[in-house]
C-alpha cells in the first residue's frame, strides 16, 4: 500500500476519508458532470481496493450494491487498508438509462482512453489515470444485458493468481474464467499489473434482490479475508467453479418460453425451453448441449433464430 493516496489532485492520508467529485465534462446544457468517488483509509497498512459500479449506466444492480455498501458504514470502520468506492463510473449512461455514453460508445471498450478523445474515452482516461494507479485490486460490478439475466457470478482471467484469491474469498455462487476484452477496463488494469475482477448479476434496469445481497456479502467476505473487518456473512450456497461456458442459441424464430432458468443444474439433452411460431406452424425444444449449470438466461419472449437463450457453465473444477 502506498502511504500517500492521491486522487484527482486530492491527497488522502492514512486514517482519513473523503468524498470527491472527479470532473469529466459537461452536458449540452452546460451542467457539469462529475464522477463520485468515496475514499476510506485506515491508519494501518493494507490493500487498496476499488469497488466500482455503473461502467454501463443501465446496470443498476452494481450501483445499488455500492450504494448499500456505503450506507452500511462498514467502510468507515476498516482496520487496515483503503477502500475506493465508486457507485457510478458512467454518469452519462445512468442519467440516460443507457449502457453507453450519449454518442453510443461503450466506456468498457474505450480504455485506456484519451483526455482529448470522445466522451467514452474521457471517462476511461479518468479511470486509467486517477484510479487504477492507486489500487492493488478492484471488483467492477456489472449485470447481464437487456432482458438477459445473469446468476450472481464473479469472473477473472485464468492465470491471475491474485484475482483467483480474491474471487475465492468473495465466494459468489458461480466463479468463471473469462478472457480480457480488448479496450476494456480489465485490459488496462492488467497492463498496469493490477487485478480487476468482474461481478455480474441480474439484468439491466431491474434490481435483483439476490444479486444485490450476494454482491454485498461478497464484498464483506473479501474485506474479512484481508483482515479489514472482523465479521462477514457465510456463503449461502456452495461456490461452484467453471472452466468453460457456452451459449445455447435459438434454432428458429418465434415465441420463447423457458422451462429452466439461471442457477439451475442441467444435464446434456435436457429441454431448457421451447420456441413456437405464434400460429403453431412449428414448435421446437431447445435442449442443453452440455451438463452444467445455467449461469444466465434470456427473459425476452420474442426471439430471432440465432439469439442467445441460455449461457451454461460447465467443466466444473473442485473447490
Ligand atoms: Zn456491464
């Protein structure tokens, strides 16, 4: 841990805490837009941990997890280390109920960013230069897509040993290996030798109680693991680890009804749902291609051939 933690020109010393507003840009109305940052430091040395949400502005579960964590007051009582909590990275997306910034660019494909680039690139640059250099590791809270819900899960890059340690301590119901995407926050973090894990749960623009509880409990378990707090809730269910995952895609277009959903165990060949034409000209069963667990599913009933229906984790490893 660095003794001097400095964010956007503000120095935060051991034992101090503060709330900052990192300037990003302005709306067309002239209203300034800031990224809220809350910093908590113990007097004792320990890891500096980033907890961030809202990289995609409509992924509200992550924002709610950080909000509840801040409300709990736990961060003010840590016995060692530092916490940087950021409920909304992409304020533009949040106020527009949108994943992206207003020009349609995805902040999480715009890293490391550029202060003179497009809006997404400015947001990314702020994270790359003001936040990443100050942390040891981070957990970035996301959700599934529009109408595609994810069972609470944590993802990290396979060979990242620190991320594996943190993910085990977090103890989400599901843990997956996932490759780093070009232009993502995780890619820039890796280039700076920082570990960032992604938590995923629920879907966009819909609060999911289980996801919020699992996210909050996971944060507490990580803080307990690093001796920053004394107590944390036990995991509610067995932690499962998947080496691989695959999507089951629609064989035909039509009305989709799922019979199984996220979190459930499935056997190869089991029928997970049905797709029928509205006039009953045809009806097909969608069967699981593997034996595993459903880690995400599509709630949208109108389906085109090729649409993703179920995300299934498999190749489970022993804990
Ligand atoms: Zn996301």
